[in-house]
C-alpha cells in the first residue's frame, strides 16, 4: 500500500512511518515456535529460506533479534521481519556471534585472541572487537566482561551489554550457569575412564601453582571423562565446578597428562600448533528473561584429525 502524507504530518511522524515501512510486523495470537509461525505467515517459503533469514539476523521478536528456529512465541508478542539487510552484521575472522539480545551477547572465539583488554594489549581482544561492534549501533553502547577464556583457548563465552546484567551474572554465576564444558587432548593414555581433580590454586602472575593441601590458594575442582584414546593421546571432556585461571591446564599437568601444546604447564610437543583446549558447551538461565539457553559448538576439526587411528 502506498503511503501518503498531508502537509500537517510532523517530521517525527514521517520518520516513524518511514521506519515502519522497513519491516513487516506479525502479531502472535497463539503459542507457536518461531519457525512454525513464519512458515504459516509466509505461505510458500522454504525452511531453508527461513533458516537463512534467522542466520542473517533479520528476524526480531518484540525488537530483540532472534536466531533460534524453535524460539517459543506467546500470544501478544510481535514478530518483525526486516526488509533490508542487517546494516550492523557482525563479521570477524577471530570471533563469531552465536546469540545476541538487549542484555547479553554469546560468542565463539578462536585461539590466539585475548578475551579482555590488558595494559599491553588493548585492541586485539574480543572485548575491544565487540565494543566497536555495539558502538556502530549507538556510540554510547559498550560490552561488559562476565568471565574469560585464556588467549590460547578457543570456544564459547558471553559478555553483558549493561552493568546491571554484568553484576547479575557475576553475583549469581553458580545459580545461573548450570553447565560449562570443555574438550581437550592430553598427552598419554589417561587410565581411569572418568575422575575428578581438586586442589588449591594460586596465581603467581607468570603461572598458576597447585597444592593438594590448603596453602591459601583457591579451592578448585575439575571433572573429566575420557572420550577416546589414540596415538598416545587422550581426548577428554571436562566439566568445571569452579572457574579459576588456567584451572584445566594446571589440573591436567598435576594428573600427569598435560594439555597438548601447553608448554607452560608441562607439555613439550605441539602437533596442532595450538593449545588443544576448546570450550564447547555453555548452558545457563538468562539473567533477565530467565529463559533456558543452550549453546554448543562442534569439536575443532584438528582435534578429530589428531585422534584418528592410523
């Protein structure tokens, strides 16, 4: 339908009308999953096309971009489909956005990228890259650090988009974050199929020391399970009960099976040219909406290659 304006229309009203024309709105009248709803409203559209629209971040629910095909819709919500390509599409070779809403952003970072800025390195960090991204939308925006991954570790992590959400996540971390898992390749054949390593860890700046008794350090617990043994290596799935600096790396060294490529903590070989540690799973209750969020990435391909039996 062609829009018309009379001379009395204010500039503000014209701006609203112009903005409205850039997307199509659909009102939700009954419970449904997002994919099912869109297929019904956009008769004839393929599932592949809907998935592409979700991936390209052109679909919002109540003004929050949604990328989950099974996002649950409730009556009263409004689904918006943007008609123009997302001007603020995020692209970076070291960082991939897995999820974003008004309160937080979940990313997958590559090995070699710092999570947060340091005195020596301020720009080549995930924190800086994401700050630049959110400032493109509004210059007053910024992201807030919630937790971190070592520079050499790849995988899933999240940041808050405001201070209140940051404090909420940090103060209630153990209640909100229910599952954090890593995959690692360690040297040698780990004998037990599963086990737990616990010790007191102390940050000595250049390295973290581990003590079997309380020496004033922070008590730390890592659970592990052997997935596969091959070629003199063991592929482990690890679950953290505590999240200390270098925790997995120190605990694997104390187990006598350091992480492959971890020169700092006892490994003298590096067949992958990187630390063989990847944060592949993060599950939590959303700090604001209380929605259950699950994120999982495949194990890195070089990990699978190294564990193939010759």
